[in-house]
């Protein structure tokens, strides 16, 4: 579904991603892991066209994204939930959700009903401003907004960050449902190991901008955790 091949990215003269490869198989949930500052968010922003990279290739569903501007990636079928949610606080819940409608492959002006099946609280709060929602509700809104486009690939950057435990559980259940019942491919950045083990099929660990380990989540052993994930 998504292939990142030999990506090199720089901030000025600082080399941040080094010959980085990542494979996200179709229909699976892949968890991108690593300590803070190793390049996880940078990689996602390269995938979304929000940051340039110096060399390498990013392919989605067999087609190169290298020359696609950021605005074209959602219509191709990539839903993105950035770190920190980045909803529009002064817009209502309904207005936040409607922002994704123009990127749908099947055009229409109606928010898909399944969004409210996944997140009933959003239906109850359609007229409330996004900034008035709790952190957990804002995260649900951010995921709902990404799902409005009917994506083939859903990318989530630390969806459990700063979220109360009951909502973390709910988000995990929703990711599992989207992935295993609907077949949506998921790329997830996550620091919480129990959450990653619950929802992911595969893992990829970054360290200092390089991939250092990857495989099935069952193979994420104590030595890898100690070496690359513990603080």
C-alpha cells in the first residue's frame, strides 16, 4: 500500500532521515516506533507532502507521490491525523467534519453516517465549537475528519497523546474495527507499548533517523524495547 524507499531528509544542514525504508502492507496496521526526536513525525510529514526530502521515493498504491503536492494526497485516499490533532477550534464539529468532503472520491455534501456510528459523541455536539471539546473528544473529531474522505490509508501520529484512559481504549477499539472489519490500512505512530501491541500487526523502529528493526509485532522483544524504546 505504502512504500518509502531510501528517503533522505534535511533540516538545513542537519541530516534527519538517513536512507530510510518503510513498508506498510495493504490491510494491516503498522506501528512506527522510537524515542522522541528520532524522525517519526518528520517521516509522516514527508509522506503527506508537508516537508520536502532530498532523495528517495514514496509510493502509494503503486504510484509515486514525489511530484504530488500536499493538497492532492487526501483525494488519492490518504487520511492524516497529525500530532496534536490540529482541529479548527473556532469552527463547529460539523464544520470541521465537512472540511474533508471535497476530498472524497465520491462527491457529496453529506457527512457519512458511519462517522457518527464510530463516534456518537460527535453527533451530539455537531453545533459546538471544536475548541470547546475535551482533548479526547477533539481526538475523535480529528479521526472523524480524516475518515470523512473515505481513505484507503489512515495515518495517525500519536493518537493517544494526552488522552484520558477510557478514550484511549475506545480509540484502540475503533482502530481495530477499521483495520480488521473494514480492511482499512493503518500507519500509526505510538509510544504506548500496550496500545501498539493491541492494535498493530507490524512494527518499525527508528533510531536517529534510520530504520533499525522491523517485523511482526509478536517479534518485538525485550531487547529491542530496552535498546530503542525505553527512556
